[in-house]
C-alpha cells in the first residue's frame, strides 16, 4: 500500500469492520503488502503479580477469533510472568504505514497438540535451538550453547526432533484493541474496541 493509498482509507468508526480481529487482519495484510520487514513482530508487555512490568519483541504466529498466538520457552522470564499474572498487552507498529495497534487481554497456554503442530513446521535448526537454550538462565558463555547444539545435532541425526515439554504456545484473548493512525498536526485517529459481556464489541473514538 502506497502513502497515497493509505491516506485514501480513513480510520473512521462508521466504516471500520465491527469485528476488531477482521479489522486487524485488514491492517496486517496492508503491512505485509507494504513490504514492511517482519510485519508480524509485536511487543509483548507482561508484569509480575506485584506489578513490575517488562516488555520484549516476539513474533505473531497465528491470529483468529480466539486471539493472538506466540511461542516461547515455558521456563523463560516472560512465560513465568504470564503464568503468574495472565494479564498482558501487545503492540504492533508499522513505520511505513504510520499505524499502531494495541491489544490487551488475558493469556493462556495453547493445547499441547497445537504446539506440536506448529513445532513441526519450524526449521530444524530452530527446533534444535529450542532444546539447546535454557532461555533466560545465566550461562557462562556462548560456547555453552554451541556445545549443547552440537551434542543435539549428533543425538538427533537422521531423527525427528521432538517438541520439548518446556516449549510451546500462548494465546492472548483480546478484551480491548486500539487502532491508531498518524494524521497531520498530530490530530491522530484513535479507535478503541471494548469487549462486552455478551461477546459483542463497542467502538469509540479517543482524542489523540
């Protein structure tokens, strides 16, 4: 999508899709078409039970009516925080399109079967990496990882690499989504979708 094309599509509460996931897909498809590098990258913000926040960039691997899916090591810092405090937020920002989407909701693990299915699609080196890395733990040096990887390459030579039990997916089930688009004079467009108790969504405009 060119800059001219983008400006022709106004972020208007009367014309956006009433389903925020469908609206997300429209913008996500625009980001892909624009040639944006890693359009699936998103900032994941989590917090400990006592409210200490942390954030990092992860990759979106699936999005549907049930939510946004990403994968990680279940022993990692972010996984521990999500397991202890399932409230989290995502931020997508596409520089070339001057667009941002914020997503808030609760996070839960996907089923083992869903994690297995995705793990099989990963490049073999990524599968071995999931086994080799004790994510978020202190290690003495890179040679620790390289040594573990070498040993695993020998162990699984000519064999399928199994998904480790400590690795899998999470799904953030959205309760609130905000769509932001840059406009002249910093009078940006901001539309927020809020989930209602009956499963419907309200759409409201926020001041920039």
